[in-house]
C-alpha cells in the first residue's frame, strides 16, 4: 500500500553508527487531553501518511494500543517492521529496573526490540501520571552522577542483549552531560530536549552535535496543548511570535509549519504531536520543499526568548529553591 506522502522527499539524519533515519517523528504524549485510543489511531494514521519515527514512553500509558496500531499497519502491508524507528523510555520509578521496564514496553508495543531507548528524566524523582503540578514526592532528590551512571549501565546491557539498538538521554543539561559522558561505555545516540523557536537551547544543542549525539526536539510547536500544570504566566506562544507570523504569511502557511521547517533546517528531529489527519500531513510535509531562507533562519535565531515551557517542577525535592535547580541554573 502506498503512503500518502513520498517519504523519499523527507530528509534524513545520520546517527553516529552511519544509519540514516527520517528528520521528522511523531510524538505520542497527549494523555492529558486525548485518550489512548485516539492517540493509537493517530499513530496508525501517521504511519499510513508516511511517518517512520514513533516516539513512545511507558509513562504515556498508551504503548499497548500503539502496538496494535503498528501490527495493523503491518498486516495491511503499509510498512514492514524494519521500516519503523520506534523509541521508548524508562520512567523515573524504574531507574533500578531498566530491563523490566524495557521488556514491558516491548510486550506492549509487540516488538522484539526497541530502536532507541531513553532515560526519560535524569533522576528517579517519581511523579504519578495525572497528579497536580503542586504534588511532590517526599523521596525526590537532586541529580546524582552515580545513580545516573548505574541506570545507564543497565541501558547499555539492553544493547548488549539486543533488546535496544540504541540508547539515549533526555532532559539533560551541558553540566550533566559533562559529568556522565566520560563514564559511558556506549554513548547516547540521541538527546531529547525541549526545543522550539522561543526556547532554542543553543549551547546544549551545539554540545550534543559536537559529541555526535543527534538532538531530538520535543514541544517543537511550543506545546499549545500541554497540561495546565506546565503553564505559567510568562510563557510565550511560539505560534503567536511576530517573527513566526511574518514568515508564515510570506510562505502562505500555518505558523506551525514554519516552526517545523526551522527545526528541520537547523538539524534536529522534531516530534510534533497531533491526532488530526490534516495536521499530521501538514507537519510531515513541512520537512519537504519550500525551505526557509538564510535570512529567515537568522531572524528566528535572533527571536529566541529562552522561554522554557516544561519546567519539571513536579520533580523538585525538599529544600530546592525552584525549578531552575533541575536545569543547573
């Protein structure tokens, strides 16, 4: 069966192994607004349209239904398993039980291997799905190099045993990477990081690229549907930034398309989320054709507001001064 979009028109990114993967993925976190059935259907539709990277996580509580969508697409001969690049993540409460966490994701997704398995957050500070933004776990504690390296060792064993092809890190800082990379026997293939025009994280981005780590940008549209607990008064809407609106008008497209074009041309892999077919298609098509000019890319670079949207305050420990401590600020 032919996909709706010619996937050969989608640029590729090259991992440190030399393997090429598409420059655009499909996010699957939307549990605060959409049910797992809707998200699983969006994954099926996304695969049918032409998405090949599917970004999953155990804490999203939908991997079992996403697994059925993948099997459905395979049964209809839309794709073969090797056509897909599936990621998942170990949640904070499973840092001591990485293999168990990975094996559950494999069962839920009905896969024999994960293509890329992330440490979702760099500390074991548990926050139950659906808890309020004011909820705090009394066992939360600051980042520990020793604890993280212990978790990473378990991830490396997943690669040794063929359960994961690559492993990666997420929600890190330059300081944390500097502290843990010297202890890595297997280096991270990718780094998931919040990344959008109003929050570009240039220093972290350049550090990752300089160490052969592929940046994957979450919230590439500024996460307009993010949970209320992640919203604060000073947040900036990327889709309303004057620079983005001006460039979108020039290209006769929705501002979301400009955010994604910027991300792709910069070199990261954005993973936008949507459950609507027309948005799924428009997001993927943003990677192909009608590139931004050098001047437009510079205009967006200069528009960076250093506006972090996912602050992670739910992971704070007793005595912490504020969410800035999570990010070594």
